[in-house]
C-alpha cells in the first residue's frame, strides 16, 4: 500500500508511540522509574548528570521530594541531601531520560499529522477530529507523565497513563487506515456478521487484558520494593493469591480461543485467504501465551515482562486495524460465492 503524506505522518507517530511503550516498559522492569526525581528537568538539569558531583543539591525541590515520599508511605524526614546522593544511579537516570526523549517524536509527528489533516476537515471531518483527539491525548499523557513522577509511581496514575496510550494507538491507527481516498476493505465470501462480532470481541478482550496487565505490573513493582533480597521466582506464589492475577491469567485462554476462531473465519471466508495482519495477530497471541507461561511457571524474567508489554501494544494495533478493514454493515456480503 502506498501512503500519502498524512498517512506517513500518522504512521510515524504510531511507530514512535510503540517504541515509547517499549521504552516505558524498559523503565519499569529496570526499576528506573524514579531515575529522574523531578520533571521536566532531571536532577535539576536539562541534560542529566552522569556523576553525582554534577548535581547541585541546594537547587533541588527537597520539600516536593519529601511530599512525594510521604505519599509513598516513607518518612519524609528521611529525605535529605545525603539520602538523595545515595539514591543517585546514573544508569537509572539515563534510562528514564531516554524514555522522556522518546516521547518527543510522538508529539512532533502527531502535531504534524494534525496539521496535515486540515485537508480532510470539510469532506471527511472524522479524520480531522480524530487527529485532533490524538494531539489532545499526547498532551494529556505528557501531563500524566509528570504526575507519574510527582506521585512517586502511584498505581492508579500509571494505569491511567497506559489507558491513554491505548486510546492513542486506536486513534492513530484509524487515521492511517482512513486517511486515503479508498480505505482497505476485506472481501468476504459469506456475510460479515460472524467475522465482525468475533473480531470485535477479541478487540474488547485485549483491552480488558491490557488494563488488568497494567495493574499486575503495579503489583510486581510493589513486590520489587518489598522483596529487595528475594529472588523474583518467589513472587509467583504471592501473585497467585490475588484474584486479579488469576483473572488475567485465565482470561488469556479466552483471547487465544477467540483469536483462533477469528483467524479460522477469516481464512475460510476471504478469497485471498488470511492476510499478513491476521497471521501477525495469531502469532503474537501464541507468543504472549508462551511468555505468560514462562512467567507463571518458570521465572518472572525482566526481558519477558518487557516483551509481554511491547507485544501487547502491537497486538492491539493489528486487531484494531483488522476490525476497521471488515465490511461496514452487519450481514454485508462483499463477494458472491
């Protein structure tokens, strides 16, 4: 498919967003979320320090750090210049800073695609307004990112941060798909209602699984704080005591069943057979099941958590694109048998 300028800009914004999600997951699994304790500066500097000697601790907002510590359940009086010096970790600093840097292309390309969408404003207003919505979501998530820092990685704030990113994935995906004269539609040999309902159900379940997965990541973050000297494999027993974890783990089997069903319907009812997107969805679902089994039965490896989060965002993108390509109306038949 040959994309026009608007679609290329929206695609660049989407790819940048997916990379940012991968980078955000890296921050989480490495424990670098508080590598930069302030925002928008990092340790009071625009360019982060590489050595603690480069930090002017007298210029840091110590009182804000103490307020944050109190919200996290720590003794605010324990936050001193000496404690901050001990917490300084250059690897965490630059991991978190690179996460912030990766957010810049998302904002730039989303703004550029919004400007390019003005050509659709009168004839196809949905594209214009969803481009505008994408820009608002980027701005809202930038504010939410600051709240993540100042809240001390508060659980609800982190989940909201991810939920906004999921919505942004969908708005950008729609812009890519719809931003041409003739958006791609799948030809079906039979009526579209079963294909649409199965794919829609899969899409909804993936969203639910993503939200619950974010909450489980918050649980593992808390375990990392409270079990500093315990091996990560010991976390599994504690996670299994949570209904949310058991729900998330069991729910994945329903996603597997639905993805196989949707793929089977597509392969059977599309003259050209299953598309690359549909093969991609099935492959990622199987990969996610394997990664989930590794974490549940073997070990909660950091690299597995990273892949699990990153692949989930790609899966959401592909399933939503698949949903958009289905015929418009229930029962519509696009090709005679």
